[in-house]
C-alpha cells in the first residue's frame, strides 16, 4: 500500500501578497473586458435596427 505525501502549507504562502491579489482578478477582469467588447457593439447594432 502506497502512502501519499501531504504538501506543506508553507509552499502555498510563498507567493507574495501582490501575486496572490492579482492572479484571481486577472481572469475576471479579462472576462469583463471581453464582455464589454462584445456587448457594447451589439447594443449599438440593436439600437440602430430598432424603429424610431
């Protein structure tokens, strides 16, 4: 029977606070930017097609 090594908690704390605060938000900000690039032109297109 093989035993598994449990990783130390000290390895997770090796990241600086700047890296830890930036990395989770990087993906969310990119999603926000992509959504803005898609939604804003779509809104203008739909507004131009709407009868006055």
